[in-house]
């Protein structure tokens, strides 16, 4: 059975779409004002599969309030090892949630269910979230320490977690994320923090996406993953000093690394 895939070099050649998936790194989001408008029609849904915080408001500002925007959080360990080649190491679930301008929980919408069914037909496990903003903060519980420390410490997840100091740094950073979420009235339970620690301990040795980008001299997703959460926490008067230090270290390394790569 052959399947025809319609591929395009430019968005201007593409027809408007029912669902637009954004799988760019957030470092390329400056391209979205050019990429998205030609693909939008009445009823289009935009689903972003990106890391960090503050992504959906940026997209909603481009496509307009009448376009439904969904956020997708990917819980997968995979690396691109060549053109069209992906090495899938572990996990693989995607969590979907609906965006609202005031970050209020939107529940599980019919659109979410329909898109989830499409993913599940492709054997991709889907979990539906009633509160996207909470889910974004919960994803940061893992992303901030593991991505950030992997670059700063030049280490894979297993090396960080097996070292007592690495484990302690990871746990402390996780708890600062929990504090940031609490500033918005969002509860992340202690059991979830422990689950993330256990999850990382059991994970196959993993070089995070940020570490791969750093090793390849590509721009790092520092602002979406660190800068935006720090600014969000500051808005509600929550201090996150250790995340701030990690952010500053990453900004320094990112700038120097890109210069060296050039």
C-alpha cells in the first residue's frame, strides 16, 4: 500500500490546512509570522509541539483570536541522527491541551479528541489535559533541570542523576519550578516531583535536545525554556534564584558557542 505525501518547499505553495502542526525549535519562532498566515482558513486549528512557556500566546497573536490554538507537550527521548533518521530511545507520549488567553482551564474540547484520535491511529499515545498552563509548568519540572544541567555540566541524564550533587541540583531546580507554578495558584504535588526524579533515574542514558544543539553549535532554546518561566515567576513575585543562575550560565555559553561554531 503506497501513501502519497504532499511535500512543499515554501508555504506559499501550500493550501490552507485543517490542522497546522508546528515542530520548529522555538529559536526559529521569528519565522512564524511568515509561515503561518498562508496556511490559515476558517476552522483551522494550530497545534504547537514545542518546549517552554509562553509559546501559545505568541502563536495566537499571529493567527488571530478566531483560530483555535492547542499546545502539545512531547514526552519522548529521541535524537535526529541523519537526514530523515530518528533514533527513538525511550517513551513517546504527547499531551494535548487547549490554550486560552487568560490561562484558564479549557477542559477537553471536541477538537482535542478528534486530533488525539488521529495521533492514536498512528500508534502515538496521547493524553488530554484539561489545564494547558498547568501542564506547561509540569513539563518544565523536568525540562529546566535536565536540559540546563546537561549543557552546563556537559553530562547525560544518567551521569547527572547518579552523582549526589547532580541529583541534588536537579531536585532543587524542580522545586523552584513548583514554586513558580504555585505563584499562579497551580498545584504540582510532591509526588510528581518524586515521579520525575524516579523517571529520570530509570531513563536510558540520554543526551538532551539542548545538549545536542549545544554540541552542534546551534542556538539554544534558552528564552522559551528558562527566560519566559523566570519572567512569569517574577510577575507573581516568586523568586527563582537557582533557575536564574542557570539561565545566565546558558546565555553565556550559548553566545560563545555560536560564535565558536561560526
